[in-house]
C-alpha cells in the first residue's frame, strides 16, 4: 500500500515533532508544512525499532511514573518521568508526544489518540522512508521481538519472524529469543554455518560456548548503504543465563565483553574499511552509555532492553546513543552524513506510531490476519471488565501487577506473593474488557509455572535485597534490567542509594513486622531454577479474572521510597 502525502501529513500533524526543543518550538512545529517531511540528511538512513514483545497489533502501553537513578545518574535524562521529562524536552502536556512518552493523563489521552504501534502501521512508515531513500536505508531490530504474546508463545516465535521478514528487517540481535532454547534460535535464525527462517542478518558477538572463544553466531555484518560501508556489531543481552533458566541455554556464556567488542570495531575499521560502525545493542540504556564511553570507534549505539524512548540521542564523546522505546510505539530514524570515511553530521527523530492516523500497509495486514486466524476465538475470550487503569511499567508495583499478585495469593492460598518486575505488558484502560490475549501479554513465558514454598522472613528480605541491588547498583554493568520484584501481602521501605543489603527496611506482612525466623507460605512464578510444579501463571490469572468479572482497584501504597 502506497502512503500518500496527505496520509503522512495527517500522521505528523497529530504526532508533533518529538525533537522540538521548547514550548515555542513545539507550537511552531504543529504547522502542517513544517511537519510534512523529515528533513533528509546525508547518504545513510538507519531505522531502528526494539522490544516489540510480540505485539503484532496496536496496543496501549503506559510509560513509567517512577524511574530512580543512583549516583551520577540521578536526575539525568534517562531517569526523568512525567512533568520533568516534558520540561527537559520541551513537550507540551496533553500533546500526542506527551501521551507517547509519559504516564500523564494516560486514560484521557489514550481515548484522544488511540492505540500505538502495530506491524501493519510500522510497515507503512518503513515503506515511506525506503521509497524516499532507495538504497540508503537499513532497518535494524534490537530484539525482545519473539516473546510477549500468545501467538509468539504458541508458534514458538515463528509468527514474529514472518512479520520481520515481511517488514524487511535487515539486521537483528537477540535477548528473550533465547527463552525458546538454543535449538529453536538456530532454527529461526541460523548460526555461523547456516541460515534459518529469518531473511536478514542475525548478529551476536557475545554468545559463546563454554571454553571456546568463537562466537556461536556471526558477530557482525557489513552492509553497503548509499555508497557507504556500514558495519553492525550485535550485542545480545549480557545476562541471559542468569535472568532466565540456564537449561534453555546450556553451555553458553554471554557477558558485556568489551575487549572483544573493541577488537571487532578495530577489525571493521582497519581490515574491512567500514566508514560507519554501529553497535546494535540489547544492553539497556545505562550500560549502552557506559560502553559507548569505553569502546573507541563506535559511531552509533542503537539500544534496547530498558524500554526507554529518547527524543534526542545521548552523545558520549563522538558516539550517538539511541533507544527506541517498546511495544512498537516508536520507529527511530537517524540520518547520517558520511564523507571521507567519517561521520560528519546527523539528524534524528523518534517517530510515534499512532495507529489511528497511520494507515495499514496492506501486505502486512494480510499476513497478520493469516497468523492470527487459527487463534482468534481463543484470544478474544472475555474474562472481566476493568474499571481501573491497569499497567505494569515502573520501578515498583503497577496495577496489573496487583492483579497477578492477587491471583497468586488467593488461588494458591499464600500469605506472600512475588512476581517479576518485567517491563513488558500492555496497558488496559478503564472500561476495557480484559481478554485472554491481554493475560498472555503479561505472562507469555516459556517458563510460566507457579511455585508454592515456605520461606523465612530473612529469606524474603534477602530476595528483595538481591533484586534491589540488580536495579539500583551504581555500576550499570551489574544490572540485569527489569524493575523491583512485585510483592503481594507485603509493604516495605526502600532507600535506593544505600549499599547492597541495606536498602530494604520496615517489611510488614499483613500490617505486622516481618519476623526473620517465622516461615511464610509464598507463591511466585517464572522461576529461573528447575521447572516449577504449579499451574502456569496465565491459567491462574485467567481463572481469577473469570471469577472476578469486574476489576476495581483502590490505590495500594506498598512501597515507601526513602
């Protein structure tokens, strides 16, 4: 489907210019002719998306209200939310960009602007750019693509690979993809010896077999774009065997591997004569920033994992660091002017994919209907109607987390419940029917089983301290992503800037101080150890919602931040 000038004008009029630097510039940017086109620059265009988490269709996805930075990061742009975020980037409250990038007025603005993302709508924007820049465009996907939905789980990722092929993804690097097991990853993406279902280049320099220094997959690819040699190194999530069950990736190691990354940059520059070097990363934004300052010669880091949407790149020395949000809400465009083997200038835009205003691309829409057809009736099963805004994103418990925790507590007869601080999961607006598909959008793991066990108060505190250190460690290389473990049946205080083991205090169970020696019946899910014996979380939560029929949650102040 060809995108007309009027289609694109409509999109940009609604979306606004995310790069506007002040309220005055924001107002000026709303003039239609000022918004009609991205001002193309140079000879290379990089399009970047990341962390769609299996969302083929448009969704609501609320951004966090709390992101706490520690040390030098406190108050920096990656850790701004709400009004502070709008002020830093000169974005008007109530605008489409305010809705796309913050939690403010979410329900009201969701009604005004509609859902975001969807591969058929992303395909329209990609097609538009490629038509304007033939032979000059690369589309890169930063991973967490094959997980997060029922159809991705049921097809073991094949649905998303088919969509990636239809979209024309050129280069890809992984994370949650490994939760289908290394054999399935090789079926879908190939390895150094063979190709899989994916038609683009799968790059991953930091995945190796134990006791071997050779990467399992191609570490990089070299593409000629607009007469420019562009080298792209793949940096998979460094902590796959720690944050997921090791049985899924036996005998594999990952890690940051700075020294190897430096060797590959040098190889691309010196031996392969690359004009531009890109790190396609799934490190998380803070680790991307640190790595950009320590590995010399990287021009651009296209990053993901922490789901940050950056209206402007963060510049580290001579390296541009870009992160492009999650759930298909954004498509980043970075134009590069490369002359004499050197990046001379750049121009960037984080484009919001407002599905109400971006027409579907017909070929992708047909493919999505074909993929979903066998499952449509099951996906659409109505479970309950929500009177409350339900979301998961943020450092601490969100309202959909409370649904998960209530289900664990009540259906497994537990005193205390734990749920992982995942950053993926769609948002449910008030008045919306919660379907079985929505439950899977929060629970679609290959290790979903629930676990009931007794833990002492001391053990519960240790679990919370360990997760807090993962989230708030002052060195980003020691963080594994995600947010604080969600807790049911408990309240507590936390001081993020304290050292390890000293952050959590005043834990109460049922309003009574937690006893270190007493044993508590706990329920959890998504255990990274041996396979848990209980029913999968999606079944537990779905039945809980069937019984409830209507969801109304009053505020639950579980966490006091000191």
